């Protein structure tokens, strides 16, 4: 693919010139429909970089550690770039310490679309004319985009990365297939008692593995509230109430900062609908503060400012 070759050349150039100490990107995974994060420190290793419909991970989660060691380049999709913006405006990384390699993104594969295939027989997965093409020993199968993509891709309206140093591939116009908040409609129609019952059923399934926390670029506290030695808010056992407290508190902590990358939900081994919880808070933040996180690296954090002059009702009366 053209973008993949160009990406490798740009990465090689950055490393050979000593502009960065590392390029964080995507490498081939254990199957043709998976990728894994790779950390390229030598120019001769850039051929490990790949670009395909399986490049799902939000690599911004690695930047705080990587940038503390030296100037780092990171490969991003437009949606991932919003996480980079948030890290910069929350002063977790310095703008001059990161080189943002933004790659044209025709959308990413939802692995659920492959359930009808013998996954051991899949040879490759690629983009073609707004479709995902799956190659097996029996030939090619085309899957329409709306049936093959991640939910975040169906709601995406980004034509280009909000922050970029090196652009790979030409950005293109796109229209979301559905509203980001479409999945909230049924829940918002429920009574408070019905909503509580819905979330109680979901949180009862949580095994508290903290994969959602580990994969989130916005979860970077040195000591998480659930691990404070003297705290009694969350029990170590995975009971429903403690699970509830953890997930709701984490969602509140990321309110105004969550860029809807969906990694928390994708990483959850129990399939909890965590993005419905995050989407509700994103909707409230958008309505109350009239802004979306991840758009402007020079702006103050959404919940880090207070404007008496322009707030029509500063006391909520």
C-alpha cells in the first residue's frame, strides 16, 4: 500500500537524521487481521511498520513514558490525534517532544465482522472502494463498510488530524453514518429505575481487570483512587456496587477529556458497553461547555477553566 511505504520512508528519515529516538507505530500481529504496537529505534527496522484496517490501537497511550526519554514520533489516525492534543493541553507531554505522523484513515475493522469466517484461513484484510476485502483460500469476500467497521468509525466526522507534523496520504471528506449519541437513545428513554437495573446487570459482569484503565490515554494518575492503601470506596472483591463505583468514577474523571477512541470498550474481556457511559458524559459536556475535547492543543482543559464573564448562569441558579 502506498501509505505504508511512505510511512516507512518518513520513519527511516526521522531516525537516520536523529530527529527522534523512537517511532511508535503498528506492526504485524499474530494473525492477518490483528496488529501490535511496535517501537522502532533503528532505521533498519522501519520495515516492521504496517498500515492496514487492523491498525486499531490508540498509540497515544504510550507517549507519556516515551516522551520522558526523548523526542518521539507516533503514528496516529485522526481520532487518535485527539488524544495527543489532550495530553499536550493537560501538560502531560510537551508539544516539542512529539512528532505526530498522521496517516489517512479509511476506517478500521471491527473484528466482529469476521465471525462468519474460519479465522485460521484468513490470508489478508484490506480496504477497497469503501469496502473491507477478506481474502481466504476460497477467494475474496467483500464486506460493506457499515457492516465491517468499528462503531467509532461510523460516527467519525474527522477529515484530517487536529494536530500533525507529517501527513501520510491525502485527507478526504467524510460524513458520519450515524450520530455518536445514537446508541444512547434507548437508554435515555428508560426510567431512572430501569437505567439503574440496566447498569447493575452490566457492572455485575465486571471482573475488575482494569484493562479499560490501562488502555486509556486519559488514565495516567500515578496512584489510581482504587489502589489507595487507606481507601474504602472500592472493595478488592468484584461485587456489583464496587464495580459500579469504579466505572462511574473513572468515567467522571475522564469527562471533558474522553475523545471517544473506544479503546476501553474494545479491551474489555467481558464486553461491557463502556462507551455508552462515556458517550453520555461527552454529550453532557458538549451541551454544557459547547466544546469537544481533542481539537485545540492550546486551549485550556474543558473542566480546567471558569469564565464568570461569559457564563450566563455561573451559580446554576
